[in-house]
């Protein structure tokens, strides 16, 4: 069973991602959600014994981490945990810098505008 964490401050987007992933993976997943980067770090810490396989994160959430975007700060935190070295991280954001941020941290990305297509979630399924 794949363990997935969705981190986004928009409840509508969290629900959208969760629905799409459940359709893609059927019953083979367990999904946790967080509504901020800080809450996402809490979820990581509580799951160290059973790390997430996939983490989806928004970039533009709480403004506490400027000049970094909250999602970028969150990715840095993920990469500090040795338990998450094999976890696939996917940025799903409307941020105009999404591609360069993803390349900077060696993670995957899907622009939010393309999440309306089933193909974008199939990419996640291939991870």
C-alpha cells in the first residue's frame, strides 16, 4: 500500500487531489493531508517509522518563510530526514517558478492548471 501526503492550504485542492489519487490507485493507498507547510512537517515527524512514499505539495501557502515560498521551505525540511530519502516529492502549484524550484531540489512538478487532465495524475502513479 502506498502512503501519500497531500500538503495544500486550499481544502478544495486537497479534496481534488485526494479524489484523483483514489481513482488512480483504487484501494492501494493511504492518504494523509496537511493544510500548511508547518503541519506537513508535523506529519513527517509522526510518520518517521513508516515514511510516505509520495508527497504532493503546493508552493504558495503561509507567508512565514519569505523569501522562500512555504512549499520550498517544506521540501528543504523533507530532504533533511534520512527516512524520506526515497520518497517521491511532487510540487503541484500555480507558482510561476515551479519548474526552476523543482529542478533546484531534484523533485517532480505538475502545474496546477494541468491537474484537470487525467494524464497529470498518471505521472504520479508511475512514481
